[in-house]
C-alpha cells in the first residue's frame, strides 16, 4: 500500500497509475500528492520525512540546516528570525555538495522516477538543477541529458573527477530556449522530459524544506521569504504548509508568502501589481534577462497563472511580491556573509534583500516568526575544501535544428 495518491487540483479526481500525472480534463491545474498518513517528523535526514512520494530511497542526500539567527537578526531588529540554509556549510553540518536546495529536489525526483520505471531524463536548467542532476547521475548511474543556456555554462561544475555521467547540451539562447530544445531532444531520444513544476515529486522535494523548518521550530512560521524564478520551490513549500495546516499540530494559519524577483526582470511582480493572473509578454522580454545578476531566476515560463500556482498562493496568503536591484542583492550577500559567516548565492541575496524591504516598509513585525530561505550558499566554502571541474558540453546548438541535434546525439549515444 502506498502512503500517497495523486489528485488533480482542478476537478479533484484521483489519478491512477500515473507518474508525473497530467489530468486530461484540467490542463491549467497542478496535480498534487495527497498523503494518507499524518506527518512524522523523525530526525533521520530527508528520507525520515514520510511526506515524500518515494518508498525505498537509496540515494544519500543531505538536508538544509534550520537555525535561529543571531547576527542578521540583530542587524535587522527581528526577534524571531529563523534561517533555512540549503547549501554547503560543514560547520553547521549542512552538506549539500552542489550547494543549493535543488539537490534535495533532484534526489526526490530520481527516486520517484526509478520507482515508476523511468530510466533517464532530459532536463532543461538555468543552473542549479543541472548541477544537481549531474551530481546524482555520477553517483547513481541514472542517465540524464541536460540542456543549459550558454550564459549559464560558467556555473556548471562537477564535483567528481572521474564523472562523465550526464550529457550536456548547450544552447545559445535563454532558459525558455533550453526548455524548447530539451522537449525536442525528448522526442528524438524517447527519454522523458523531467516535467518541471508539473512533477509533484519535484515540488514535494522542494517543499520538504518547510518540513525541515517545522522539525526544528515546532510550528509554522508567520512569514516565509524566498526568491522565485519558475515558482516551483515556493509552490512546493506552500503545498506542504497546506498539508500541515490540516493537521493543526503546527499552527492553523498559512504563512504569508513574500516572494522576490530581480529587477528589471520581474514578470510575476508586474502581474501581481496589476492583480492579474496573466503575465504580460513585454514583462518577459529576453533583453531584461541580460540585466539581472540572478540567472537562476530568469524563467520566462513561471508557474504563475496555473491553478495552485503563484497567483493563487499570493491571493490565499495575502502575500507580497518584491523587486530588488542587483546592488541590493550584492549588499545583502555581503551582509549575510558578515553577520552569519557563510557566502550565499545571488538568489539567496535576493531573498534577503526582499526581507530588508519588508522591514523598511514595516510589512513584518519585530516579534513575528519569520522564515528566510537561503536557497543556495557555501560555494566559496566548498571550493576551499574540494576541487571542482568545469563541464565539457557535447555540443553548442545555435539554431537548434532538429537534424543537427539528432546527428550529434546519435553519434554521442553510439560512442
Ligand atoms: Zn482534473
């Protein structure tokens, strides 16, 4: 007997025998996992959580660290600021070797896929997800073809010297182009596309960050801060909050969601300012992406309008969207390093910059229980301890012509 079922958010139907299911009736709705057991917060790492859609996990994976802040807390004048840090920070026993929360997501996705007899994926990523897939591909032998935008290639590094696991394809375009190309590669190779935000295993893996926080704090926070790109992480956290509310043991009110984007590429902020469910095309102009420092937040197809997506979360939790400048991000990265003692990635800096605005405009109270998610960090710290290796792409696609891709992949797969 499985401890979960999949349910369509649109029509409420339970979907049978379905991996990464899509409801045939409700194209604009997410399918969510429904757990049939109460939440057990056993202190046994990630797989100690029974609210993950896997039965027999074997991958060794770390968890985020959750702690009550002192340094940053004092600087911001907040008495109940908790930090959930996903990255590499051995001093706090946080050992995510690819330095972001994507590692938890990908471990969950691969375990879930294996149980559903899926033997490999095509993945599109602007950075962190690719690194996490590459890492687990080495460790588990699970085959992956990864498509990344050229501008993100410098962020691609391996942690294993003798790993040549994942196949990297680079596209001279942005994240949306990478998604388009990976869908074509999926057609050519027959390997399924990883599914993005529609994959419930992905969202539950990401949402487990909230379970880690509740395990330490003992209750749900009043405010949750995170930077958003595709929105998948925030949706995963929201879905976990909904499940926890139903239990009533950890609080009865959903946290307010405070979500942050990097100016001037802020499509969800603009739509929310208009209180519109639709993102307008001029707000996802690729020229805007050139100007931001957080490439991982550059998704032009965010899960905003879909039922159960970011628009609904903002509306249900009386949430708030923020736009922060590159300078605010850099200064927040510095502030975090000074006050908490570890380097963080720009997306983490963006989340903190959003929190600083919230404090300035009194959108949070000094005594409020706040959870700040630093989605990645410790890259500099990691590179002091270990050597990393740059990725060698299989080929760089300029026009993403079907024949060109087919030829390169066939040659590669035969070798
Ligand atoms: Zn449905």
